[in-house]
């Protein structure tokens, strides 16, 4: 199978996919239906992709585009899910879902709720979520690519954030990504 990975380079994930003799092409570039990158692609995995996929592209790959999102959907759709899970004190976790025309609103294939101690920082919590995300994909990859998992529609409640939404709270990140999460918990409960 030829897989397009829309992501920053992730050696562990690429090595895993290639261990199943899948051929992996990686890009962080924006793609559209006319992209040469799509030539002969069978399946698309989005993981940390910063671009919205257009509906015509999604329709070209029915049930063949998944997104790995480091939030416990439907909580924290969109940008900075890890940060918002602490600011709004919402459930934390990892979700693998089909991509649809919404932002992180597709049917869920698998997910795992994750708990953190207050001594974590944004960086260590992010690293933990990414490790769990890769493990979750590894555990379920064959069932995902063979469509042996019954997808579950998302509850339409939850939360959504754009990149610009964090500006109001950036003053709290006095240590950047090394800011302890205990300093952030519940600071944006005015939603």
C-alpha cells in the first residue's frame, strides 16, 4: 500500500508502516486534488498537519484518510489541543478518526483517554500524548487500513479552537513549553 503521511518527519511511525511493506511518502506541504504527490496513493494519514483538506480531496479517498489528533475528541478540536485540555480542564487523550469536511469532526475509529500528574509540563504532556498516539496506531493499524473497525460518530458537543485563540492566554506560558500544567488548569473556564 502507498501511504501519504501529512506530517513532520516521524521516523518511528514511518519505520512501523514500512515494516508492513507499505511505501510511505511524507510531506508537510499543502496538497489538493491536483497534487502530483497524490499519484498512486492508496491511503492518507494526517498527523500534525497544519493544512485543512478540501472536500474534493476527501471524496477522492473515502474511508482512506485518517487523522491522529492528540485530544480526547470531541474535546479540543482544532489547534493546540494539549494546551486547551489544561486551560479548560477537559478530558485529555488521543483520537484516531476519519477525516471529513469539518475540523476534527470525523467518525472516531479508536481513542484513549490519558491522565497526567500535575508535575507534567506542556512539553512532557505533549511528548506523552505523541508516544501514546503512535502506540495506538501501531496497535490498530491493520484493522484501520482493512476497515475492520466500526467508526463511531462524534458527539457534536465538545470544544474547538483556532491558533489565534491562545493569544489571550499566552501570558500564562512564562516558561514556554516547559510551563507546568498545574499553572494552567482551569484558567480558561469562561467558555
